[in-house]
């Protein structure tokens, strides 16, 4: 028995791994800390770095497109920077969301900065109402049965044939097909438009016929009160004293910018800077709950405002020590100079030089 020839199948090709997509390299939106970026943008805007704050918020809008707060703040910064077109385009989605939710009062600052948004919102509401009305009319028309129009009275068909034929009788149908002319409305009689001129002439001849219409109404004197009414004293009107309420400074709380700056320093673990800013707020608003909450956060991480103040005093003392070191160096130089003078006197150095100087001076005097 001869062995059958079997073809060996080729080995399967190795599957090459697919190249990584670009989405894997892009960081996910969850990796961005929304609150931290918002706080940084607020600090930048407070210190005048508007363009840097805009760049921060644009990144937030790119990676978190569903968040409305970054869009609202970015629109306000666009207005401050002078880009009204970009501000309107950025704020449209925010206004549309609050319009559908019925919470337009929450974006009053945005509508005040960009008045065009309120007008656009009113136009969109009217357009939406008209679209709903048109859709409702279309549904009613589709649901109602379409009535067939009655067929118009068609004139009888007329067959035009040769008049010379003897088999077919030619019928004159012009009289039957003639349409009667429309009935003319009777013209009004001339008597209806006749004007009685004689009456006007008679009235025109009478002088002062219409003078009574233009006379001023007579002024009637006020009625005199009766003795009984005069004896009744007039009612006493109680004067209501207006209470002036002075608005105290209790409504004025700490600055939101300072609080946001403290939060930013806490997020960046700059606890000493946060304690310095908090110390300034405690001087004016020591009992405010916002200030107390920040103080508790600093205590949780082991930083106290009093320690920061002591550290500042220690720095001043350090500078005072440096001044003492400078004075000590001067004293050492003076002592070294005194020691050198004592050594010269003890060894006799410098005496010959002094004698030569005296001889030279005497020589100059003799020459002079």
C-alpha cells in the first residue's frame, strides 16, 4: 500500500500586537484635581495673572467638559480680558442648563456681566415654544381624517366633429355652457348721500350757538360746615417715628480671596505661609467660623499661628546678633593693632625710621 501524499499546512503567522492608541497616552480626566485647579486659577486671577488663570480653566474645560463651574468662571475671565465673543460662546451651555432647570438666579453675576445672554435665552425660549406648537399642530393634522373635497360640476363632454357629416347632428352647446354673469349689486340711491345744507346754514347764522361748549365750568364755593360738624375736633394723627437701623460691621466677614489663598497654601503644604495669612485674618475676624475652621486644619497638621509669630521674632534677634558679630570684629582688629605696637616698642623696630624722619624735617627747615 502506497502512502498517500499529505500536504503539510504552513505554520500560523504570529499575530503582531496592535500599536498603542493615542487615548492610552492621554491622561484620564479623573487624574486632574478639579478643586485644586479651580483654587489655583482663583489665586492667579486675584494677583492679576488673568492669562494664566484662563489657561488653567481651559485645561479643566477640555478634560472635564461636563463641569459647569469652570465654564462659568472662564466666561467671566474672558469678559475681564476683553474677549466677549469667546465669553458668550463659553457661557451658552451654562445658561441653557440653568434655564432648563429653572435656576437662572444662580447665574445672576454671569447675566450681569454679559447682558446678551439674557436676550439670547428669551429668544431660545420663544423659539422652543413655537417649535412645540408646530409639532402639536402637525400631530393633530395627522390624527384627523382627511375629508375628500367634493367634485366640481364638470361640464358635459363636447365632441367636435365635422359639420358636413350627415350622420351626426351638430348640437350647439354654447347656450348650455354659458356661465351666467355675476349679479351686480344695486348702486346706492343718490338720496342717501344727500346732505341737508340748509340746517348748517341756519345754525351758522345764529351767533354764539356753540359758545356754551367752550365755556369754562363754573367754580362752586366750598360748602360751609354745619355747627355740629365744627364742634367735632379733628382726629389726631399719630406720628410714627422712623427707626433708623445702623448696619454694623458684623456683616463684614473675612475676604474670600484670603480664604482661598489659605486653602491653596494648605493644598501645597505651605503651612507657614498659610499661618501668616491666617494671623492677619484673626486680628479682625477672630470669631468667624471660616477663620476658626482654617485654624483647626493647621492644628491638625501640627502648625500653630503663635509659633510662626515667635519664629519671626527669633529672626529679628538673629539680625541683632549679626550686628554684634560685626562690632566684635572691629574690637579684635583694634586689639591686634595695639599688640603690634607693643611688639615694635619692645623689639626697637621703628625707632630708626622715626629718627630719619626727624632729620629730614630739620634739613627741610634749614634749606627753607
